[in-house]
């Protein structure tokens, strides 16, 4: 599991934006785009390089009145890092 202190951010060369036509967040890159599902979009929009992973989990749990999201959020961030969608120091 990755460290809860990391501060993930959208990787250079990519842009996260809301697409009204898709009714979803999309991740744009020079060769195309990835349409994110609702959960992925909510996580990605909080990955601004300022908030640490623990803060992102807390914000999501508060926003959605949920508990126990840590494992799912960590798993998504790890996957997004492998896909080079997110980076952190």
C-alpha cells in the first residue's frame, strides 16, 4: 500500500476536465482521452498536488457520508500511478 502522506497530482501533459457531453470527468492527453467513472472522477479531481492521500480519503468520506474508503482510494491511486495518470514526489 502506498504512503498516505503522498500528494498525488495529475501528470504533466494530461488535463482533467468535466465534459458535459459525456456527463463525466475525462482525462485528456495528446493522443485521446479516458472517460472516468464517477468514483474515479471524484478521486482525480481531488488530486491537486496539495492534498495528501489521507486528506483525499477524508474529504471523500465526508462528501459522500461513507466510511472505509481508504483501501479503494489507495488502490485507484496506485493504478493511476501505474497508468501514468497521477504522479507524486
